[in-house]
C-alpha cells in the first residue's frame, strides 16, 4: 500500500481516495488486510454466529512520527500497516465502498456500519448473490429513493477449495512489473475522457495487482 501511495503521490494526482486491500493466501489459510482510510471490511467464519469487522490491532508508536493508514495521495511518507485473519474453506469476506454506509435517509441519517452488519448477520447462510441483494434492499428501504448519492459497490467472497495446478506458474519479475505499470499509466494518462480520480483508481488497482506476487 505504501508503494502505491508513493507512486500516485509522485504523479501529482490531485485525487484523494480511500482503499482497502484484501489478499487471501491459500497455502497459509489467511487473509491479509491493509487500509488507507477505508472503513473496515467484514469477515465470517463457517462456525461463527455473526459477522466481524476486520480491524487492525492497536500498536503504540508504530508510525514513528509518520501518518498512519490515511487515504492515498495525501502524504507520500504515510505508513500503512497490514494484519492477518485466519480463514479457510467456507469462510466469507465482505468488501464495500463507503457509499454504502454513507447512504442517507430522508432525514439525513447515514445507513452506518451497525445496520450493514445487521443485514449481513440476518443473511449468514444465504447464497452470496442473495446476500448482496439483501444489502441493496436495505439501502433502498433506508434511503426511500434512488441510490445516486455516491457509488455503491460491494464484493462478497467465499473461500473455496484450491484449484489444482498443472504446473508451476511463471512469476513476473519486479522489472517487468515496473515496466507494465508505467506503460499502463501512460495509456490511461493520455486518455482524454477519464476524469483524474477515475484515472487514479485504475492506476491504483493496476499497481496493486502487479504487486501481488510471492
């Protein structure tokens, strides 16, 4: 996350944004989570009775005087922590944009984290498609109108069995990663249609994907 922040800060992109990076490592049976000013994702283990917010442990002095876990493109020297969540087959993750919890009621009250968790808890063992539909229905009932205040994006995942591989995958070398990132950046930067924040999000997602190698 820190490398992503430095890259987009060095490009002078005036587009602050939050982010949550969640990667599942099947060999270690754990998910690794990092935040940049983003609300917490939720996880559910197959034997749990409720969903849990994935919150980083509190550590004194871990920033060593530098900002910690704040949104991207604010301070290039920001430090970002990472923590792990033990997970295995059948466990679930729910990742979402803040447009969901910021959904306002007619009186201006935000949907909030507590209501989101209540919806997930009420639909623990339903199929993932129905789980997402339940969240959307709850948002519509809360807002009483179209959801046009912000983007509404959610990803519901369930850990499945590891796919069998026919052979060793060829890993991309760091030099190739950097070249691929720069080439893609140049392509999106020359696009005359995309607004600066959309370009930032595309570049951020690309750099994160390229950086996911063992």
